């Protein structure tokens, strides 16, 4: 599947594993047990994989030491404590389709006083404003737009068609995926006699280091004060983060989540897909919000909530189960309450 | 509304219907009963449309044979078994604003060894990588980006600003609408001591023939193994399909649906808007998932589910109705259980 | 935070307030009490802000007259009836990073017979079709695409990468934010023996004046008849509006809402984030749909609904509370119904 020029022996050295079999077998790619072809390496973690091992076409396999002598599977084996981690390491090594060359494409446009350190890659048709600062080794994809005064650290990636609005800042090694929009005016209106008046947005959007913002996601800038996304936080596709939201470090926010204005989220919070958070809330560190939960009140640290309105997850399960059991009792309960009323 | 150069007689021949009235009446467009103007053709399917027939301004109308002599409506009539289908045929005929001309716009950029059969149209500012293969009669819109090694069949359309990442494949007659992103790295992370490590994505994204992917939708590539979308499946705007999802043939997936990683969906499944599917699930063929349903377990073939957690739709309706009836009984039930406890 | 060249005296005149203190103090920006720096103006509305007033670093503050002599806070004070409104006025004054210059960028492409009144700004790489009409002072961002025959009023803004499909119309002062897609074919299919046949979309998409369409939002054109968005309606990021939807005036539609085909929404309706509306519905004027509500039936004027299926909000609250109280009673209720059955 993936391509490269590796041998089983080189891979064993790369991951620090023990090789059983021929070190010179060439490995062209890496794939799951069922999808691996005759040039691939694959992995298995336990006895439950024995049937799949028996039918795999892979040339070599990562195994835990206790499966060293399994009768099924490729005879070229690399024994490691964590076959899955070894597989990720190999995949990361293979995962290097040549990136686009360094340099500014002749059709890209850079504004005045924009500068960078070391190398930069700016793709065809990208538009970078004035006074933009890049660290080292940043990459800007085709057609991406970066507004005046934005500042990026080292090794940031702004993919095709992504947009960083004026005065947005990124730390280092942060990746803004294709079509994501970061730092635009937020959605805040003051009702007036005939319609609505826009609340001006002057606050910045500050994105930390090692952050990922997913494809077609949107992150608004602050109105008064900043929108902030902490170091190491990962945001999936089509997520919406409103103005003045503050997200801590190392959070994981799944696809299509929405966070309304001025909500604050602590460190290490996990939010399942399509969950929604109302505005002005506080979510404590290490909280877990289930997929599709509708959060309309504060969430304590380390709590697990689900449902709408979101509440303690075990409570939700208990109430859902109770309703299922109450439903068939309804006719009897109605009769009993009538009898009871008659008696009074 | 729509423009063209047709007569009532030509339209009758086109749809194989019987004309009543003047074959030379010019038809300039097609519209619903209430919106049709004096140059348009419209349609009605039954007696319930009589009031609207009486007030329409249309010049001609498709009618089922039994309404041939209805007193209301335009006197130029085309009698057909299925007036709605006839209308679609006419609309499809009218629906031909001249497409952009064939050829590669001088501002588009094509990589080395990219090739196509017959004709191709590549719009201004589009960026096509190296080793991309197109079949016949493909169209690439303004600013679209197609990564290295992508392969497209015949008559595919990649609209403005859409992106096909490296190694994505499309069958024939597949349309990727404006702003859709197909084949990017997925969202999968392994927790580490200080943050998260990306799971590499080396698997392809394989999209079948006659597929539609909606505006601003996102479809991630596989990690190990492929993401696959079967022939004839239609995906609406702002849908998210995660890594390693496999979707069967002829599914219809409404706007803003989200499908998490490695879930498998059978053929002919229908998914209502904003429904969410957790990862690692199996949804059987012909299942129907209601709008906004939150699917966290497998769904059998041909089942209809709704709610969160999604379960049999009739059960949901029954439980919702039971809760509505239990709520006013609550005070009495509380009193009764107290009495009951006292008695024990 | 924000920059400008203002003095406290000039600001007092601008907002019609009474100045207490030095009129010559320079004001460089505006920020909330807690974020203001020593060159900023801030605001407080009542006694509850006293603690924050005591610690703010701001140089000046808008206060209501009754706080004129508060001991806390900056001594340079501007007394106004509505400090929040005064703050918005100042922010709007400060909010003027120089817009891009008027004129058509040499890399933009304009089709034949496209014309405008007075001034226009068309950014790099934008693609404007044939027969497009602009009013005065319109702005088209980098890479934006406007289809043949579109018509825009005065002072419209089509931001970077936004797309107006063919025959879309905008009123005046309407803003289509970055990545939004307006006027594409909708998602409507007729089942056939082997798959689905597209319902042609010939209807226009008509967007009124003073409308905002959020980043990466999608609005489909009509099939038969139009999709319409009324004057003054504001639509947030990642919203989906399907074909033939009609939305009234001055509505506020929060992020990630989805509205299915042919639904009609009255004036002054407010829709919370992630709410979903099924097709073919009617929502009366001034209705309020809570965040995440799932609307599958008509909503009367001025009603407030929530939940799935969406119903009167107080009913939802009552039923949710009832279920919470019924759940611990379940064992007793089950025992009682058994006893009751035994007795019968």
C-alpha cells in the first residue's frame, strides 16, 4: 500500500525489535492483516488475531514476544512489546510523499514587510498580507490566505484554501487543515429598533503550538479579549469555535462540535462528535463530553456527561433504562392513579 | 423561470405524452403551479391540485390522463402517466447553462506526467499535481486542488475550491461539489506522556462512480486500509466521513451527518440530516437512520432507528408518548409510593 | 489591544457623554475590564462590576451616571446612559484596519459584460463570470468565485474563497463570509430502478439586504421556485440551508443549524446552534428554537421549543424533571403494578 525502500532487518533496527527470519526481505509498505499485500509488513497484538494471521498475505509481521512461535502468519517476524506502536513508527517513516519544494511559487503574492526565518514554502495562488511573520520551515498551501499582521511560529502548516484572518497567531508546529477559517469576526449582534447591529470584533485569535485545526473548521476571533486555543489541542473537521472561547491544552475535539461564545474549556478535555456547548460556560479540566451531548451548564472537572441537557452520564443511562421499563407499565399506572384518586 | 427554446409540441414528443391544444405554443421555462409565469410549463398530479391549477399563470401543464378534461388550468395540456417525472425530464433539458469551454485555463497548473483522455476542462487557478490520471470529459473548477497520484474516471466534476488529496480515486460521473475536501489525513491520535501522537494515514480514499459529495463536506483517507464510498451514493453538504469508513452503494446521506472512524454502512442506507454514528459500528443494508439520531451500536438491516441513543423508531415514539402521559401523574405516583412504603 | 489616535475628550463627544477628568488623555484601544491595558478605554454597567473596576488597568471608563463617583476604577470617566452601546460605538470607530484598495487585481478574472457602478475591489485570483452586475462599492475577496449572471446590490462583501453560484442575487450591504457557498444545486433525488436521478435545480437563490452568511456555510438554490433569505437575517458559520427554503427578515440563525428543503421560516425567528429543521415545515414569526432542537412539525408564531422531537420548552423541562423523579421510584412502581395485577 505505502511505498518505500526498506528491509525487514532495517525495520527491526528502527523499532528496536528482535528479528526472526530473513533480514533482507524487502518491505514495500505497511497495512492491516486483511489488507496487506505480499510486499507489506503488518501487525498482530494477541491470540484473537490468529485467524487473520493465518490468512494474511503480508511478508512480515510485528508480534509480541509470546506469539513468537505462533504457527500462523508470515515467518519473518519482528518481536516488540507494542506491535501497534511499532507499526505507527514504520508508517510514519513511510509517510513521506515528497513535500512540495521550499520557496515561494511565482504565482503567490506576499505583502510588504512580510518575513520569515530560514526556509518557507508558499504554494501557487496563495495570498499573504503585509507584516506577516513566519518562523522557520513553514508551509503555506495553494490558494491559502493569510491576513495582515498574522504571526506564525516554526514549522507551521497552513493547507490549501485555509485562511488565517488578520492578527491571528499560531505557535510552532501547528497545522491548519484545508479549508479551515481562523480568526474571522464572530457572530454577535445587538438588537436594535430595525434589525441588528454588529458587535465589533477587535480581539485576536491566539492558537498555541502543536495544535491541529481540521478541514473546513471555523474559529472566530475575539470581540473584546481573545479567542485562545491551548498547546497540543486537536480539533477535527467542521468544528465551530465561537468568539472569545478559551480552550486549554491537550484537548481532543471531535468532528462537528460547536462551542458558543465566551465558553472556557480546561486542559485535557475530550469532546465527542457533534456535541454542542452553549455560551458563557465553564468546563473543568479532564471532563469528557459524550458525542451529541448538549451542554447548557457548567461541567465539573473530570465529569463525564451526555445527553440533552447534558448531565452525569450514568444518570442518563439510568433514566433512559427507567423510561424503557416504565413504558409498558403505563396502562396499569394510569389505572392505579385513577383508583387512588377515587379512593381519596 | 428557466430559459430555453421549446414548444409544447416538442416537449410532448420529448416525454412521450399526448398533446391537447396548440403544439406551437413556445415554452420558455418550467416552474411549480404557484410560481409559473405565462411562458412556463408546470405540472399537477391529482385533484388536490385543482385550486392551484385554477390560479396558475402557466402556459401549459403536464397532467395525468384522468385530469384531461379538468375545467381549471391552462388549456394546453400534455397527458402523461407521471407528470412529475415529465417535469424532471423537461427541467433536465432546460438545465444547460453553457458549461465552461473545454481546455486548460492558462492560469491553471498541471504537474508532470498528468494526463487525460479526450477532452478536459481545468478552470482558472486550479492546481493539479503530478501523475494524476483523468478519464474523458472531466471538469475541474476554478481554484480546485488535486493531489499527486489521484485518479479520476470519465466525466467527473471537481468543482471550485474542492480538494482531492494525494492518491484519492474517483470512479466515473462522480461530482465533488464546491469546497468539499476528500482524502485528507484522518483524526486519530495515540495518547502519550505529554500530548498526542498522530496516527499516520497511508490508506487511500476510494470513491465510486455516480457519487456526489456535497459542498464543504469532508471525507478523510484511511489510516491502515481504505476509506470507501460505494457507487451511486449521494452525500449532502457539510457531511463528515472519518478515516476507514466504508459506505455501500446507493446510500443517501443528508446534510451535516457525521460518521466516525472505521464504521461500515451497507447498501441503500438512508441517513437523515445531522445524524451521528460512532466509530467501529456496522449498519446493515437498507437501514434508515432518522435525522439527528445518535447511533452508538450496530443497526440491523432494514431497521428504522431514531433518537439518542438511537433505537427502534416505534419504541422511541412509544417511550416519548409514555413520558408525556406519566408526567402529570407524577404527584399521585409519588404519593402512592410513599403510602406503599409506609404500608410495608 | 485595538489601535487608533483618539483622546478621551474626542470619545466623549463621539458618544455624546459627559467627561469627568482629563480630555487630553490618549486612548489607544478598547477592551474589557480585565483585559484592558493602560492605553485602553473600558466600560462597566453596574455595581456588580466594582471589583473588576478596582483592578482594571484601563486609562478611562464608560460609566452610567449613578457610578459617577464610584471610588474604584480609572478617574477619567465618560458618563453615558448605556456604557455597552458607547463601547460598541468606539470599537466600531477603532475597527478600521485599512481595507484593501479599490480596483481589480491583475490576477482576477472578469467575464464579459460584467459591470459595476462607481468603485469595486476584486482581490487576487478571484473569478467573476459573465453578465454579473455589481452595485457601488462592492468587495470581492481573494479567490472568490461568482457565477454567470449573479447580481449584487451596493456595498456587498464576498470574502475570500466564498462562492456565489450562477444567478444568485444579493441585496445591498450583504456579506458572504469566507468559504460560504451560495446558490448551488440542492440535494434532491428521485429513486429509480438502479440508483437515484437528480432533481434539476433551476430556481434562483435570492438573498436580501443586510444579510450575513457565515464562514463555510452552504445555501442551496431552488429546484422549482426560489430559495430566499430575507432582509437583515444573520446566519452563522457552518449553517446549511437547503433548496427552496424561505427565511423571513431579521432572523438570527446560530452556527451549524440545518434547514431541510422547502421549509418556510417567518420573520424575527431565532434558532440556536445545531438545531435541525425537517423539510416542508412552517415556523411562525418570532418563534425561538433552542440549540440542538430537532424540529419535525410546524412551530406556531412566538412559540419557544426545544428537544427532540421539538416541543414547547416548558413541557420539555417538566418532562425531563419528571423522569428524574420517576427513576428512583421505579422499583417500587414495578412492585406496585405486580401487586395490582395480582389483586385483579
